[in-house]
């Protein structure tokens, strides 16, 4: 604080000196100009007064002479004229007293001689011989008046010359003051620049170095104590930053090593990909899974892992998009053994929102896919083998039922009905298993044709007319017209709609509402079935499309319906999802490509 005050004081004193000198020069100039103006005004006013009085006196003197030269002078008028002359002359004498001159005093003396001469001559017209004395007296008065006027004119001319001289002096004075201000300003500016400017520029360059991460500074010493104190503090700050940087680098290295250890200890393969699609890091598990013996860090993913469609998926993720379906497994042959790897691509986002890169996680699913294949084949074979005997048993039971006759209220009749229902459930279960296995094994083929969404929803409503009427459920169809046709297998889509609407009817209370909705979103048609039933718990929504999984209180079937619906929709190139809030209903939707 002290050195800051001293610096401000020096700058204040320097600037104050400049301002003081400039103000002194301006004040001196103003005083000189004011005095000169007052002097000029006084001289000019006095000169004009003298001229005015002289002119009036000359006019009056002429009038007196004309009256005197008349054959019969008008004495009364002559007296009045002489009285006016005396009054004007009195003003002139007073003017002489103010200005210190004797012009009108001399006129007064000459005029007295003129009056005396006139008194001696008497009537001028009767005594023309004595006119010489009167003429000389008259000429003396007139000469005195002329001299007074000439002197007034000369005073004005002298005043003009003096004004020019004074103006030159004031100009010279202001010029000297300006020169002094300029010299003091240049000297002060040079001193400030030399004393403060160069060290401040050095500190500015040092700040740029620190901003670029270079903390090794060489700061010059200054003759100003204040700048030296600032330099020392700046150097101390640079040393503290240097130590802090070293500490941060050590912490970053330690954190990077910990992260490296964590990544290397993960059981799944891990590939770190930068914003340009190049490999930044891969853990040893990924290297073993991919069978890479050489280091491929720095290569693009397309070069390091040439798989069809993989680079397009990566570019989509790096742009912020999401993969619409689970990608197919990667197939490799490592040391003569076929391996299957499932993978996922996830973007790595900055806290501000922009994408920094992506993470690819690899999981070896060779044994899992082999088990699933064996299981699928077993289910397919078992369901196919069971279908024939179960169908035969069902037909034989039907024939036996026609021959057996029991009373409606009897126990035997109830047992027969129970056996029939269970036989039908068994047949339906075998058909579902067979259909599901055919879809999973790729044996089910689609017969694609233009399909009208409006017609699809209308036919679904007609098929469920009776179940809806039994529970007094209102079915609403909401279409966002116009909707384009989709290329689909209408029979398979009707199976999906039947399954979804059957679930909605079973989970909707009496006098409830079900909505069938269809709208277009970009290049897809979204079809949804929404009920206002009890909803699905959040913890169960993630497994609802898995086979043999049943959720909710109202369970029925083998839990293959939704799994079969998902397989059908995915076979059409679409995707299926659910949105539900417990206690507020459930909405199943499928997105089909146009």
C-alpha cells in the first residue's frame, strides 16, 4: 500500500507541475489581455470624448463668428452661443484634469483672448480695419481646437501601435509558457517511461511467459523502489507457481498411473478412442481378446479393427448419436480358434457438453453364444418333437370328450374342462417356443409388402371387440395423419399388436382406457399401446423383454410374448421399448423404418 501511494504521489506531482505551469501561463495571458483591453478602452473613450468636444467647440465658434460678422449682430443669440461654448469648454477642461493634459486649458486661454479682441473691436462690420487682431485671435482658438483633435487622433494611433506591441508580448509570453510546458512534459514523460515503462513491459512479457507455462523468469531491476517491490513479488509468485506446477504434475502422473492400473485390471477389453477416431489406449485384456501382438495405439479404429460398419457406428457416436440396435458380435480367429466378442460404444463427454472421444468395451461371448445356440437348438428340437405327440393327445382327448357325458355340475365335468384348458395352454406354449426358436435361429422369413398403419390398428380393434366390451374398456385410436405405408409382414405385425393389446386388456381395470397411437418421427413410424393400469416397477422394466420373464401381479403364459414381439420388430429393422410409471399405466411402443 505504501509503495502504491508513493507511485501515485509522484505521478500526481509530475502532472500537477505541468498543469500549474500551464495555468500560470494562461492566467498571465488573461491578465495581460484584460489590462490591455481596459487601457485601450480608456484611451479610446477619452480620445473620442476629446474629438466630440473639439467638433462641438469648432461648430460653436463658427456660429459666434457668423453672428459677429453680421451688420446688426443679434447680441442675445451671441450671448447664448457664447454660454454654450463656455459650457462645452468647461467639460473639456474637466476632461483635461482626468487625463492630465492641457489641450482644452490652452483653448480656454485662446478663447479668452478672442473675446477680448472682439470687445476691443466692437462692431466688426463698422470697423473693418481692426479685423486683423480678431482674425488672429480666432485663428489661435481654431488652431488650439485642431491641435486637440489631432492629438486625440495621434493618441488612437499610438494606442493601436501599443496594442500590437502588447499583443506580441502576450503571444511571446504564451509561447514561452507552452514551450516550458512542452519541455517539462517531455522530460516528465521520458522520466516516467524510463523509470516505470520499461519495467512494466518486462513484467507484461513475464506474465505472457507464465500464461504459456514458462515459470523461469529473468526480471530486470529498476531504479524505482516501487517497481522493484512489484518485481520481487512477481518473482515470488512465479516460484510458487513453479512449485505448484511440479506438485500438480506429480499428482497427475500418480492419478494417470492409478487410472492405468484400474483400466488394466478390468476383466473386459477396453479401447480408448479420441475425437478423431484414433486409438489412445487399450488394456491387456483387449489386446489378448483381439490377438494383437503389436502396438496399434495411434492407428484409426478402422485400420486397427477392420470390421464392416464399425467405423460408421463410431462416427455416429462421436457426433453424439446413439446406436439404434445392439451391434452384431465381432468374429475373430485366434490361434485357429473362432472367438466371438460383443461390444458397446459409449461417448466420453466433457462437463461442458462437447464430446472428447469414445470408449469401446469388448466382452468375450464365445461360450455364451455357444450355450445359447445349444439351448436354442434344444428348445427348437424339443418343441418340434413335443408338438406331434401333444397334438395327438389333444385330438384323442377331444374324441374322448365327445363320448363322455357328465352332468354340468359334476366333479368329473370340471376335471374334463381343466384338462382341456391345460392341453390348450400346453399347445400354445409349444407353439410359442417353436416360433421363438425359429426367430432366434434366423429360420423365420418375412413376407414384406406395403402395410397401412390405419388398417393395422383398425383390424386389431375389431379382433378385440368382445374382450374390451366384457370389461367395458374404451379403446381410442389416435393417428397423426397422413402416415406413410411401411414395408412389413402384416401378419407378423398383427401378432405383435395382438400380444401388446392382450397385455393391456389384462392389466387395465374395468371401465378403463386404452390408446392406440401412431405418428411419424423423422424416417420412422412410432406405434404405441398405452393403458392406465397398475404400471410396471422401475426395477423390472429392464428385463421385461427377456424370454421366460413375467412381471406384475397378473401373470400368465410362459413369458415369451414380449420377447417374441421384440424379435419380430427387430427382424423388421425396428426397435421396441417401454415407458411406465408405477400406478399410472404403461406404454409399449415400436419404431418401424419407413
